[in-house]
C-alpha cells in the first residue's frame, strides 16, 4: 500500500552472524506490517457491533477508521524529522509497543471516547512504523537481496488489508468484537518479542530535513499520482468503512453470511494484487486508468443494488478484486515517477495515503448521517472517478 524506498547500500547493512538471522529480522518487520494494517481495518467488519455496544451511531463509529488515519498522516513526517539519526530498531520496537497498547485498550474499553484514544495511539504507531519501516528491508539483508526483502515486508500490508477485515468478522461472530482486538494484541506481543530478538541496531543513515519531505513534488507525474491517491483512497474508505452496516441493514445478511462475504472479498483482493502487479509490469499508466474506472463503477453499482443479495455479493467480490490491484499500481506509479525515493519522500506518501483514509471515512460518515448508507457509498465511488479524471488529464506517458 505504500511506495518502496530505494534500498540502502550493502555497506549500511547490519552485521548479523547468519543469513537466517537477517531473514528472521525481515519477517519480524513483515508480520508487524500485517498486524498494523489488520488492526487499522478491524473496525470495518465490526462497525455495527461496536457502535451498538458503545452506544454511538454507525456514522460516528466511522471515526475509528478516520482518527488513526489522521494521526498517522501527522505522525509520519513529524517522526521522520524528529527521529533523525535515532536507531531504527528502537523506533520500530516503540511503535510495536504502541500497537499492543492500542489493541489492549480497544479490547477493554468501556466507552467510545477511550476507544478513540486507543485508535489515536494506533495512528502514531502506523505513521512511525511506515516512516522508516519500509526502508529497512534492504539494510537488513544487503543490496543484492533488497528487492526480495522489501517485497516480503509489503506482502504483510497486502495480507493485512485483504484478510484483516474477514478475520475480524469471523472472530467477532465467534465470540464478540473484543476478541478480535485481543487476538491482534496477542499477535503483536509475539512480534515485539521477535523484533527484540532478531532486529539488530539500525542507526539512521542521515538526518532527514523538512525539505526532503517534499522532494517528490519536483516531478509532474508524482504530483498527479499523489492527487489521484488522495481521491482514490478517500473514495475507497468513504465507501468501504460502511460496507458492514450496508450488508446487515440493506442487504439483510446474517452474521455468518457476512463473514463469508468478507472472506470472498479478501480472497478476490489477493488475486487482484497479482493482476495489479501484472498490469504494473506491462503499462502502469493504462492499468491504473482501467482499475480506477472499474473500481468507481463497481462501488456505485454495489451501492445502488445493495438491496438485492445476489448482486450485492457478486459486486462486493468484484470490488475486492479490483481494489486488490490498485495499491500496487499506486506504488508502481510512484516508483516510476520518483525513483530512488528516500525516507522523507516515503513519509510524505504515507501521510497522503493515511490522511486520505481519514478524510474519506470522515466524509463518508457525514454522508451516511446526512443522506443515508446507499448515497454515502455512491459518493465514494464518484470520488474514485475523479481520481481517474485527474490521472488521465494530468499525467504524461512514462518514458
């Protein structure tokens, strides 16, 4: 879901005794990325249950998605600059500890205010982790294996985004929504122990200056790409945040069927990730145009046909397939537009992506409260079509 910074040179790699230790460290970061993304999106599949239990409206409950996104958008650039040459091992351990705290407080919370406080802490963990976490793969294993290590770390993002919601729905249906947060917290504790054992010292290579955060704006396609990311991600989460109540209240699915439908969404998204990768390898610009058009159309169709279960289930599965291919296309676009992106540029991308989640889910909640679930989702689809127009009219073919 994020762009991949250029790997550091091999001489910056830590001196681990054996290759297995280096790869164990990589996997500890990858599983941490899975846990972060899973926790971020857990409330999507549990929105109605949490809202009812904590005594808030469904629209207000959408703040559980928008608040960590907003906090992460602020935390990523701020922590990147303030941490400067701080050992990245220390920062990653601190962010994983914040993740554990957020999960535990979410599982125990007696009220919505404390839930939001926990979600704000989660946002700090997300922003801090992705400000530096995406860049450590190459440093852990060296330049020759940097691509493979970074791909492994990013696989955690894909799996968390695609499987986190259905797993949360399954656990919620099995023994309540709090169980889902306990499970996420338990996984995060295991990750913290693994990181403490396997992660070596990773001193910052250089101090990141404020000006480094904005280097990406030097390229026209990079600027257009960021603007398209904003409209596409905001539209996705204006709609996706409220799929749970739509399926329960409009489509009238049972909790068991809900779990199965979200699982189908996740599986479709997993395959969509590979299709997106194939498109990125062929023609990233054309592939992104097609995916944005399909995604906007599918979301609008789902919203308008949600009262018809067969159509709703089919369209939600198609939604998962198409969305699964979009993050890797965003990533490939950014890599083509700004090769060699450093931590500063990566932090800005994280900020835009997470800020878009916050704005999208927040506006989606306001739309749901004002015009209802169906038209709230429809507006999300229209935002994605705006991203298409921005991409088509604003970008130039890559050389």
